């Protein structure tokens, strides 16, 4: 149940990854990639204050929430190389997924492994029935990632808004089997 994770976020392990809450030691890893503007090309915004200064995340007291913001640790080198969000939860049945990865780890299946692991965990441990995502129609890498994870394109939006950017958007959904 989502309510079981309001204060205690899970740790999810896959073959190459540990998806988990932030630890103090992660700040150095985050400094390597969160300020890189290239990973925000399709994110809808530029790096924010905590992306530019990740140490601020340690000062920020996390509010109890049914949403998840977890960090992706690569087992091979024990570095945090990305993060994943499950948020915008509607009636405990539907939620949005978003992922960011250090560009040095793109194109090797880590994004797919992360999303598949997170969604499997959500469907097995919470009452979520639908996970969705929106993606800029020009973001071919994210479109391929969503499709590899079993998402189906359900809608096209012309001149949609992604945070502060106007672009054409696809909506993808994955329903619990």
C-alpha cells in the first residue's frame, strides 16, 4: 500500500542497480551530472537550485508523501548515476514516472532496467494500476525506453506544456496486468 511508504521509502535491487533513498555520500556523485544542461534538453526546464548545488538536498527535510524520488546506484562502481520519480499520484491508482541519468550511462540499458524494476515494484507493492509518462516527441531515446518497458502511446498533444517548455508531447501508459 502506498500509505506504508509515506515515511519509509523502499530500496529496490536489480541485476546492476540499487534504487534507493538519498544518502549523504551521494552528493559528490550528484555533482558530476545534475548540473549538466544536456540532460535537461527534454526535461522542460534548466537545472534547478538543488541540481546545481546537490548538497542542498541534505538540508531539505523530506515531507511525508506517497510519491517516490529515489536514486539509482550502479553496483559496479557504487556511484549514484541517476534518479527516478513516481509522482502526481491520482486516487492511489495512477502515477507518473520520470527518470534522469548521467549521460555517461546512456544507451546501455540502465534506464530500461531502472524503469522496469521500479514499475514492477510499484505494481507488486502498491495499489497503483497505471503508470504514465509524457515525452517530447523529439526525445527519441525516451520514447524507445518507454516502449522497451511495455508502455503504449495513448495520446498526442500539440503545443503541450512540459514544466516551462511548449512542445508536441506523446502520452504513454502502462497498465498493471
